[in-house]
């Protein structure tokens, strides 16, 4: 029986090319990569790159790093399990493994032999601090109703862009320099286009940056992270903000802007922290904890984060009793549910 990882490894370069043609990505192959249209978010530039050595995609416009399943899921607006089945059917792959009940039942990679990738941290381009002066210090009531206080929005410099009705979320690097500005669109027409969170455009220029080379919230929470020697990994900025109100004096969380931790983000933790535990708290991508969908997602988590277990205690906030809804972050159902998931987290 095949796991999701084994399905991915079985795909040939010809399979990848065929799939990209099917998806309308207009692939252009070279020796070590395939350049594609940014079909992941409906873009029109060839800045979606498939790297043959890592079998991973990188969207240099807005989506960041993803594997073939995440790419298909994003384009077709389906979940991870459906993307796996789509690819398996396209290439007549049978025997996908099903029926798991706990993340501890999974086969783990050879963790003791894993060595972190050697990456050179290229400094992110600093933005002019004056850019933030063009926004209003307005507190969005919808976020206040969700439990994100005005104090928290002040701490993380959350602003409001009046012209396009957007919540403004500045990103700072580990030194506190402004390196990117993202927005949460509030207008329905933008949401209908799948543009909920995007980089802001100012004077015709995008304020995007490579989010995979940074940890959102690290600059603000670094002192607590090193004091408690723990770090919680969320997907989105909003989870970090909610944690600030749940635990105002003990927020050791960051966001990685997606579900895949990059080698650069790994290096930030390795080089700039004293942590001994990494707590994985990414969004729930299954509806039933006893389903094949859950098993496949657990395998994905193990593939991404299991390799860290030779250097850290790695635990996963895993919703085994269906407390969360599909796509919820562990913080989305309130502090009490978060604390239960935290208490019952599983160790890799």
C-alpha cells in the first residue's frame, strides 16, 4: 500500500510535465527546473518554479513553497486527500494506504540521520518605514469581535487602508526591519476572487517578499520564545494575534505563511533561538479524525516536521476528537479548545 510520500516519489518528470500541461501552466523545462505560469493564484507570469532536486514548487509571486498535492489542491480548490486521488487516477496509481487512527501509527523517516540543509540567509530588502504613515490606526470591529484586542493590533502595528477597504499587516524581519506589507481584503468581490490575504500594492508596486525566508511575529515574540524555550508554528498571522490575547505575557508563537516550513525558517530557529520544543499548530485539513483524509494529512505533517525531531522535541496539535472545523487554526474555537488541544498534543 502506498503513502502520499511514495505516490509523490513515484511521479516522473514526464508525469509532472503532463500534469502541468493539464493545469494550463505552460511549463518550460530546463536542466534542473521547470518554469510555469503562476496558475496557483491565477497569475500571468512564469514565476512558479518546480525544482527537480527537491520535487517542490516555489511561487515567487505570492504563494510560497508547496508540493504537487498542495499545488493541485490550490488550483482545483479541493483538499489534500482529493488532490492525491486526482493525481493517482490521472496516472493509474493504485493501492493508496488508508485507515489510520493516530499520528503515532505512521511510519517515520530516518530522523536520526537527518541533517538540516545548509542555506545562506540572503538579507531581505528593507522597505521605507514611511510607507506605514499612509494608513489609518483603525481597529476592525470584526477582529475585535473575534477576540483580537486593540492592544494586540497596536503591538503588531495592524492598520487600515481606507481606499481599498483592507486590514494592513506589516511584516518585520528578525531585526525588526519592515520587509513586507500584506493585507486582509474586506471587499466581497476580492474575496470571491480568492484574494483574502495578498501583498498590498502601493504606487503601482507590490510590497510582497519571500515569506518563506521569515517568521511572522518572531521579532515581537523573540524574548518569550527564548525564555520559554518553545515555539508554536501557525500558518497565518491572525493566529499569532489571537495568541497574544489568549496569553498576553506568554506568546511564543510565529506564523510561517503556509503549512510547509522552509529551510530558511528552520535556520532562523536553529540560529536565533534557544528552543527545545517545536509545537506544530497548522490548520486542520480534514473533517473526521478517523478518515483517510486525516491519515494523508498526518503523513504530510510527518514528512515536513518529523525531520526536526533529531534536534528538538516536536509535538503536533492534532484534533483527534473533532473540536475544530475544516480549515480551522487551533486557536479559532477559543482559548478553552486551544488549551485542550495543547494539553493533548502528540509527540513525534
